[in-house]
């Protein structure tokens, strides 16, 4: 399935998905705290109500989804158990947590860990800043198309060129939500990021707010995530060089620790 089909419910309808794919769409949709009712799930996945209801019943029975007495759905305990197993292998969140805390202590603005997930970016950890005006539009579990946001763009910008090109276009539905992020703007942002070595993403999603980010690269140079600071655009511009330097330093710490655990000795 193409990246556009994954992200666009309308495209999914003609893709002849398997029942397993449909169930995975539901689990992914439920990671959004705004998706709680059957109608929310159907709308988020592009499934009809009957299909969504049938799959939810199976997922509830197997423990992958919870359902309360008001028929609101949520991620179930089986998902968290699988997540625990995955995290025990190489827990990027645990490796990045000290870096997030150090960045907030130094700059007083919100620090974010982003990871890639099937053509999207996911906020996997966050340390809120202490400055009174701060980014409040991202929380743990927030999913965005690759290229939307500083950390997300850092992941996209350091992917291999063919994948970069394929992922750098938003669907019509996504373009309505992020009208400033035209293909030309995303391409220019990628080129500038690769030239300077970090992403500077200002006023493109939220007016007067932005982010500065660096990729977290594995031992083969592939992005496994990104480290970013979100703040008022003017606060980033005033400290751009220092923020970029510190983000790079912390990224090197994280990726060195990740490599020691991920690569067999």
C-alpha cells in the first residue's frame, strides 16, 4: 500500500485491504485521544460502521481494545504488553529522556522525541518547557504526516532520496489541514535542512510558533527518530546556533547509546 493510501481514508476504500490491515487501522486510529466512539473510528479509518463495529468487537474480545459502559473505546492491555516487549529490545525513549530533561533545563522550552511509524511521525516522548508560553499542540502519541513539524521533517529529510520524494507530498485532506505545506515548501525545507544540518521549522503549522530539530541516525545513517525543541519562533531565532549545537550534542549521545544496544558486539 502506498503512503497516500495509508494516510487517506478515501484511498483505502479502493485498496482491497485485508481484515488484518483494517484492524491495524483501528488500533492506529485509537492512538488519537480524540477517537473514542464508533463513529470516530469509522471516520478516522474510512471503514463503514458495520465493519468497524465488527472488528472492534474482536479486538475487545482479544484484549487489544477496551470498551467502557458508555461504549467508548481505547487501547487495550495487550497492546501495552507488546509495547513493553518492543521497548525492552532498544528503548529509544529511555535513552532520550535525560537529553530531553537537559534541553528543557537549559532553554526552558519544550523538548520532543519523535519516531517514524509507517509513513507518519509519532511524538513518543515530551518534556514540557517552563517558559510561560509554550507548545501545547503536541502530546505523547500525536501522529502527523512526515514533514509536518520540526521533528517529523528531520526524519523525512534524512531518509534515502527515493523515499524522501515519495513521502514529501501530502494528501488533499492533509493539505486542507496544513495549507502552508505545499510540495514546494516541503522540498525547500528539506534542502535547507540537509544543507545546514538541522531543521528550522517556523510559522508553518501554528503562527508565531515553531521548532528546531536534528535527526537521530543509526549506524548506517538511517533516521530512527528526531530530537527537537518547540517554542515561540522569536525565541528559537534568538538562540538558533546554540540550540542547534546542543541538539546535535544530545543526538550524538542518544545514537551512541542506541548503537551499543542495537548492534551485537
